[in-house]
């Protein structure tokens, strides 16, 4: 396999192949501002070699469960003219670790409530952690909005949920 110089530009097909993603995915990430290309005189996209690192960060963020908006913010804190350093990665991964820990706590609360949940008919209003008295969740938008946070689960009486505790 041929070694590529650090400042060498890679064609879109090569960057996709090396990153393990499709060419349309590369285009999508570029359209969203997550990566940048340069154009050749023939108007073909080429990418700096360090784009492979940015694509690796995107893949890691996706495995963690980051949204596209969260990834955009994270990548916005990285330099665009070079590969992220270990220091850059440590900063990102520390905040991502906190996000994962928060999601784990929320999922543990949800897991603990599943045995008493009957799928929301709701015949268990006295114990329901998603109880929405007076339709307070409607102000937050469509879909399921509330999951009691682990740190509040023990401090509130059964069925009581403060809208400020909403996750969504």
C-alpha cells in the first residue's frame, strides 16, 4: 500500500474508501460543514489527508450517540487545517463521556420503571414516571418528552414530575 504524504490531497472516492463510508456520506458531511474539500481545476473534490481524522471523530461521535447538531458543535471546536491532536480528542471525549453517563442514568431509570409500566393506557398513574397532568409536556413539542432523571427518581413522590426535570 502506498504511503500518503501529510499534505497530500485525496480524491473523494479514496477518502470514502479509507474512512469506510460511502461517497454520498462524504458529500453529506461536506454539505453540513463537518469536513471541507478543495476543488481541482476540473472541479473535482479533493480532501486534505487530515480529513480522515475528522471522519474518525464523526464515526466515534455517532457510536456515542451524538446528534448531527452535537457533532457540528464538537467539530467546530477542532482545527480545520490539521488533524486533531490527542489534547483535542481528550477534550472532546471528556464531554462525550459525561453525555454517555447522563444517558446511562436516564436509561437505568427507564429500565427500572418498565416492570410497572403497561405501555401507557395508563393504568398505573400512581407510579408513572411519565405522568403528564394538565398536558404540561405539550409546550415542549411533539412526541414523548419526559423521562425522570436518575438523580430525581428517589427524591420525588411516586408520580410527581417537575417539567424542569424533563429530558428531551
